[in-house]
C-alpha cells in the first residue's frame, strides 16, 4: 500500500498535537498543490485515523490567509447563517459531484438536473442579480446569497476577492453532497445549517469514510451508505426552512434587520402543519414541505434509492416556469404546470350587486334579476386552499400572479377586461396582483430585486394558507348588450414580470403563463332563478365562510361577522363558525358578543383549543387574567408548538409579574421562532428584572434592530402618491372599475 509523504507528515504532526504553524511552509505548499486529496489507497488507510481532519485543517488555514473576514475573524460565512461542523473551510474537492452520485441514482440525478436546486447558481437571472450586489458592495456580501444558492462556494472560501478556488462546481448549484452532508439545522433561516465534510459511507465503527468510494463497495454496504447520507430530519420542514426562510441583516443593507421570506413560518402556522389551533380549516393529517414538493414518482431510469418502482421526487416542483422553459426541460415544465393547476385555488364568483345595493349571494343559490343598462359589481372570492404557505411565496417583487377578469356578451363583445397582458408583454398595472412593492432608500421601486436597498414594503397582497381574498369589479351592461353575458375570473401566474424577463432573459422574450384556476358564470338578462348546486362550487356554508374570511382580512368586521353568522345558520353544528363570528366581533371590539359566541362554540366542542385561545384574549381584555392563563395553558398542552399560545400566555404571566414563568413561555416561543418581535421586547424587560443583564441587553438590541422603522412609511406613501395606478391595491377594501369602457355614440360596446 502506497502512502505519500504528505499524509505521513500530517499524521505525525497532528498526532503529536502540534499546531498548524508547525507544519512547514514547504509541506503546506505541497499540500495545496496536491489539492489535499489522498489516493484511493490512502483514503482506505485514512478511515482509521485523523488524517482527513488534518487535511481539512491545513486547507482551512491556507484559505484563511487570503480570505476577507469582513464581518469578524470568527464569522467567516456571514451574512449567511451557514457554518461548518468545525467552523472551518471545507475543500471544494471534498464534495462528490452529482454525476458521481448519478452512477447509482440515475433517476434522481435526471430529476435533480432539471430542478431549481441544480440550477440555483448558474441561471443567468440569478447571476445578473448577484453580480449587481457584488458590484455595489463587494463579493463578501454575496455570501448572504450563496449560503443557499451555492453552498460549496461559501464553505470552500471562494467568496472572497482573488480566490484561487477552482469553481468548476458552480454548475451544480445545490448539489447532492451538500444537502446530504448537513449535520444540524435551526429555524433561524438564511442558510441556518451546519455542514459537515461530505462522506458517502461510514466504516464498521460508524466513522465517516471521506472521498469517493467505489460503487461496488457502496452496493455491498447499503446500510453504511445510508447512515452516512441520511438523517431523520431530512424529512422535516425544518430542513427545508433553513433556506426557505430568510432575512436581510443590518450588515447587508446598512439599515436594519428586515424579514425577506418566511415560508417555514407560514407552513408552521398553517393547517398543513397541525401545530397551531388557529387556522380556519383543519387538515386530516400533517403535510410537510416534502409531502407536497417531493411526492413519489414512478422511475424511468435505474435508481437504487427507489422503492417498488417509485422515488421521492427530486424535481422539487413548485412555481419556477422560467427555468425549464429557458433550458428546454420540457418534462419539468409540463410537471410544473400540472403542479400549479392541482387544486391550489378555489375561484368563486360569489355575488353581485346592482347599483351598489345589497349583495346577492351566493350566486347560483339565490334568484336575482339584471337588465341591460345596469351598473353591476361582481365579488370574486379566491381561496388559497392547496398551499401550505402564502401565495405568491418568496420573491414577490418580481414573481407575478394576478386576476384576469373578463365580461362578455353573447355577441362576443367585451364589456370589461381587467388583468390583460399589454402588447409589450407587461401586465395591466391596474390588475389585481398577488404581489408586493419593495421601495428603496431613494423612494423608487426595487425593480431588479435589489433587496439590500429595500426600506419598506409599500403593500403586500399575498394570500396566506387557508385564507381567502375578495376582489371586486364594477362594470356596466350596455343598453344594447346581447344576453346572456359570461363572467370569467382566472388566476394567472408567471415566474417573472415582463420587466425582469427583459432584463434577465432577453428583450420581450415571452415566458409561459400558467392558468392556476378559473371560474365562469353565465348571467341571463332578466330573471336568473336559483339552481341546483354546481359541482364546481363549494357548499354554500363554505362559500359564506370564505367570504367572511376575506372580509375579515379586508378589515370589514361588521360584514365579516354577518357572513360568519350565515354559516352558523347553515351549519349550526359547526363550532368554528361561532368562533369565527367571535373573531370578527373581537376585532370590532364587541367583547361581550365575542364571549357569547365563544361559549356557544365550546358547548358544541368542549375544550376546543381554537375557541379557548380567543376566549382567553377576551378574558384578558376584560381583566380576568387567571381565567385567561388557565385557558391558554390548556391550549399549549394541546398544541405545544403554538407560537401564538405561548406568546399570549407569556404576556399574561408577565402582567401578573410571574417573571420566571413568563420567561419560560417566551423562551419556548423563541425555540419555535427565534425572531419573534414580542419575545425580544418582553424578554428584554424580564431578564433585566431577573438580574440577567447580558441577556437583557441582547434581547433589547435584537428588538431595536428588528422593530419597524417609524419613518419608513413615508417612503411608501411617497411612492404610492407617484403611482396612482396601483394605489388602490394598498387599500384592503377597494373596487376595480373599468372607467374606460363605455358605449359609443352608435350604441356599440367598446372595450379599452
């Protein structure tokens, strides 16, 4: 067996506990030149000693000599929260390539290659965007991005000026050996994982064997391979949350901490997680990120990871339609479209008003009449029923989803159209969009995803999981309209708005638009009798319930309470209906009425955690702290990971000066969400009163950094003043009115 002199020297140096500086410069140069990679025979020998650790330490020391520690000598990877198990750099050559893994996992490799993970770094739109950051601030700041987009670049020390690291790994983005070498995760996000040196096998004693191992040896010891590359938490939403939750720290934006995305938090609060009692609907079982985004698929290529001919999909299907279109991944594009259309939304053309009168609803169940010449307002209720997080998630500033609403008469003439794409491919600016607007420090729009310049979100029209949004459209039925008229509402989606497509892909390149969901109703001019329930619609009680949820989120509390009251009439056995009435009344500050409804809910469903939670809020508001604490304790017993219940229980105990108990609740809350603002604030006071000065200062500092900037609203107001075409979108309750549609002198209906 051949042992090279570098391995012998390293072994001797580290077994004698000599420091890194005792390794001669000649040896270090030789080690760097060789890439610190022992031969296959050496690796077999290394499995039984500490040579790999020594090699890693030498590589880390060599890398540190030319590395910019911009954010602290002990914080090499900031602004990303990622780190390594030893806190040192890991040689990029230590990461087996995806092609190597594909020897035995052909199907997995083929799916991964077409995924957003595989292309996380090489996609031109990402490269352009991150290059803007590096040009403005420096390559060190892009560590914030690469912790999730290119972890190998981050941990190898490549994210520094004039790095000698060979970056032939860039094309693999988030590769197999990255995810399968993560040792630990937290819910902090922005790359909050601990990465170990990759190993595809362990030896008989469970010690990692580093470097490539032959396929034959792996197949002979599948249990040892599995032990090296699989951990139970890989199947958890927390594993995905390390990157699908992110913040912009002060060191990145030179301003203050800002939340960027929080899909993990949204999931954890949703009915899909079953960790909170507060969602409006209850799921039968827990669904994790993997349940939706890694559903088993039948394999087409050989794969030793499959079971009964199926494999957990490594396509991670989501909403990225641009990537498969750009690279010609036809199967990925088709499956992405199918995924987007698979019960994500329910679109309900719920009601209609004549001349702003009382709403006639639900349409189909109630008789009504309309006539030519009428001024109508249609109410569309859009329910996010199939997603475990908000819609649109993540980069809302350049993802684009909107309502395409169109009214036509029987002659095919358009009476109203909102949400059309214009000739240059851009969206009608007055369309109802599920988006936000990021306003920068100059009062302008961050139109190319320059998130590090953000000062405020002017508005956010996304729909949270399990909730609904109301969109209202006002239009005229011309005197010469030919009945019947059809009303169609669609939810459309494309991965980038046209402005960003033009910038990132090519001028006016048309990217695919997915029709996520739609509903059409036909309305007769004259009498429209009640009809049998349409299978496209939810049951009437649910239609009223979704309408009530939309009204609640639009701050129409009185109407919301009345809508939920209709649900109690249709479903007197449904406890949540009474709780929903109470929620609207509580927001309306009608506390006695809220208590009465909650008591009815608890008669129908004793010990119902949702009703108990809101009853506790009422009790505390009315000065009954002991009763509130008792109810909240029962809620936390049923839902130990309910962040809301722990927060409210902690505050109630704080009000009674029970600081140790309150501290326990807030620390539990922080174990679920480390960034909870109320926890930072109240703990800063509690710690100070308990004499824990260092902890108090830490929490006070976090609160000061993370709380809203009271002056930031001026950026939003000034931006909206300059853009009247979108101002109404910032108002919770508004109507889209097509003022340009009119009847021409000759009596013809004219569309804009």
